[in-house]
């Protein structure tokens, strides 16, 4: 009886873990109208596909060239209570015509911070720096 109860508890925990992991999976597309950087790496303006590979990272792939890179994600925030969907988007800080990816939001309302290099952080502190949001499809 104890073994059956323990097995049941393990199954419930496994299903709960798989459920929360599967909610974080998405594949989305974006048209970024300016050159940008992600964690110190430079990318050209253009069409991109973003696909999660695990809860801590996603693949960013240029639709035209096929170049791809792994982007680490950190500081996931869960959606506010009662929020079941949101507009998926990329949030950039743009300075001197060049953007720096800062946050990714998925259709479920989760937000992930993207690591930022010191150079990107300094550029975002300039008075002309502004926040720009690019919708994901």
C-alpha cells in the first residue's frame, strides 16, 4: 500500500513538472527593423525565428541566412493572476540606431530577461536610449 501511494505521488509530481515545462515551449517569428545585440553578439536587422529548447534557453535563427545562436534566458516571471495569454514580444533598448534585446514575452504571459553585456548596459544609459517593442507572430 505504501509503495502504491509513493508511486502515485511520484506520478503526480512528474505530470506537474512536465505540464509546467511544456507551457514554456513556443516557436515564434519576428521582423526586427534594426541591427541588434544579444549578450554582446551582433545580429543584422531581418526576420528571425525564436524557439525554446529548454526552460533556460532558446534558439534565435535568422530566417534568411539560417544562422542560429543559443540565447540563455534568466529571471523568468510568471503571468499575473488571471492572465492566461499575452501578446508575445521582444523588448529592446535602442541607442544610436542599434538595439539590445532585454526581454522576451511568450503567449502565456511569461517574461524572460536576456543577459546584457557591460557595453549594452552602458549604451542603454545614454539620454537618447529608448525602449522599443517588436511583436512576435
